C-alpha cells in the first residue's frame, strides 16, 4: 500500500457535502467514545489523505462521500485535472456527457456539474481536516488521558491535516478565487461560513505553512505519500509564483527561496527516465515530492489515474501495451501542444509521447477519438515492462509536485526579478532537456531563457499534469489572449472574456449560503 494504509472510517467521516456547517458528521457512536482510541486518529488522517484518491467507503464505488454526484466523476484528481487541462491547449475530451463539452470550449456556466463536483471535493477535504483538528486539540487529547508519546504522534498528524487543508484551500483559491472560508474554530452548528477574498485565503495559507513547517519531518524521514517539509515548500513556491494573480503583489523572491530549500535538501533527483514518473512504479522515482496515491489492489477509483490511463486509449491503440484491458476513447491533445516539440514522434525530445497511427493532428470533430493525437503519457506499466496489479485500476500515482517543476519555477522566478542566478537557472533547464534529448543537443544558453520560453518549456515538461490553466493565467494567455483549436467554441479558436479566469461558485451553494456572492459576470 506504499507505506500508507487507506483505512476506511465508518463513523466520523460521512460529512455532509461542502460548506454546510449546520449538519454535523454522522456517526453510529459518539465522538467521545470513538476518539478515546488513539488508533482512530491514524485512521482519520488516512481518510484525509484518501480524499485526493478515493470517493467513498467502498471503492471504486459505493457509499460515496458526497451525495448527488456521480461517484466516479467526483474524484478529486479527476476533476482537478479536468478543470486544469480541458479548457487549455493541452487536452480535449470527446465525451458528450452533460456539460462536459463546455470545459473544452470555455463556455461553462454556474450549472456545470463538473465544476460543482470539484468545488464540493475541495470543501469535503477542508471539512475532514477541520473535524480532525477539533478532535485532536491539546485540550481534548488531555481530557482523554493520552500519554505524551501518543499526543506527540497525533500532533504530527495535526500538522499533516493542516497541510492537506492548505493544499485544498490553494486549489479553491486558484480555481474559484472568492470562496467560503471556515476552520476548526467554526463550531458545528454555527452559521454558514463567510466568503473570503483571494487576499484573505492567500494570507491564511501562507501563515498556515509557516506555522506548521517545523512540525513536519524531512522527506527522507516521512512515509511516502504523506506531507513533508519539502511538500510544504513546493506548495509555498506555487502560492508565491502565482501571488500576482491572487493578490496583485509579486512574490517571486519568496518563490525562489522555497525552490532553493527543496533543491538544497538533496532529497530529490531527476529520474533517469522521464516516463518513470507516470508509470505503475512511479513511487520509486526520486523526483516526486508529493502525490495522490493509487493502487490497483487497494486504492481503486473511476477517477485518478484510472481515468487518465484508460480515457487516453482508443482508436488503433493496444490497451495491453499500456497495462490495461481496454480503452475509454476520450482524451487527446490539440495541435498547439504537438507544435511545441521539434518532432511528433519523440525522436528528438523524448517527452513528446504522442500516438499518431490513425489519428489526425487537427481536430475537426471533438467527439471523434481519431481527431487529435492520443497521449499515453500515464500508463499502468512499470519501468521493467510489467503491467500493474489490476488490468483496469492502475498502480500509478498522480504527482502534485515533482522536482522538474521546481527547476522550472526557479528559472521563472529569476526572470521575474526574484533574485537567484541566471546561469544556475539555465543549468536546471538544461538538466531537463538533456534527459529529454539524451544528449546536449537541446541545451539552451542564457540568451534563450525568456518568459515565453519558460511557458513553452513548462508545457513540454509538465503537460497533462494539471498545471496548464494556472500557467496560462499567470502569463495572461488563458482567456483574452491565447488562441488554440476549439477555444471559445470554434474550430480555429478565439479569445474569450477574462472573467473565465475564475470558475463560478456553483448555483446550488449560492442558494444554500446567502453570504456568498457569485464571481463577476456569471
């Protein structure tokens, strides 16, 4: 189970969806009785981490965490990936399910069920963390007579819960901007939460990360899949890199400082093989800083990498070559991404993982899987060529943060005036390109290192990893400037209105919580 047990809690974690604080967690026993057992805290923190991977109490479906949403479609990683990738030049999906096509064309409304699913997932995670923190307060631990050793162990879990909450709140900030905000200090049964500004959420996340840094262990002393100091610094770097978008203030120097902490920790190195980061044994990569865990035997879902692997296979592709029994014929890419590479076969830049046989490069029909190159970047095959433990549900984890991204963030922070060293930045970029090319043929010089180059290089290195929307917004290319096929609903693509840089607050939550105001122009 990759050093973390996904233990199902049948009592305290069946929370009501999202931000309804009037409905307490449901339980067949009292909280006091349950939390008298220290093992409950271990089970609960496992459930908090599982919020990124699992969708209910049975897997891959059954007894879902969130009512009223298809359980497979409610998976955190699946919806985060869709909102970050489908409205960009990196991905399209051919399915005509509900309002899914509007993500391809940037024509969504506040009735979009997939946006709603992501919103509820974020606040389900926040609610889990809040409830854990209520039950793990120093006062309650002392009342329950726990030893100092037990309390110290639970204190580490508290820091981890706060990290997961901060990561979820960052996703909420990045996707929705003005979001409901509440912590463990909001008592169960209290009024519905107030809406916070992006500045307020940013400040909370920043202060939380500063506060818990000393309470987290180093990566090399942390079980895989759990929060470490380096995972915290990676989230800090992301927060600061995008601070101008969130708050109007440039924090490039702080981003660079966080990147340097990760690099100087010595805990990570680039995988020799780029593909190792996306295969069934990617937990062995020395490059992954923090990931959502998946396992074909124990951590099954219809979202996550099950979705990313299976939905990327169709047409003349052989599913067994990618470690699964069949393809779902959904996801492909646009010519914009393909054109960023020197060739389409990966013969020069090995990061160009495109399947072209029987596929057209240009997309005249999004619903036809053979329109657009397929992208089998994520697979259920190990670095040794073996298939994963299950032919449907991959063993492949989904990395939120990896070292390559840190190198790219460092270089961008240098270019944005955050300090650092240009020669060092070029060196980090060339490490990525030497791995991709297998030689120094793709290396760049200081003269080549521009912000435009960084945006393109981030696409070449990080495509389909859930970064593109955030990157395009930071470079002011997501809506009113950049153009790619099917953006705006036309085959050639067109610019769109800047209000689409934020997703809408779901209409259902506006009705449920009168304190919330919709984002502009929705």
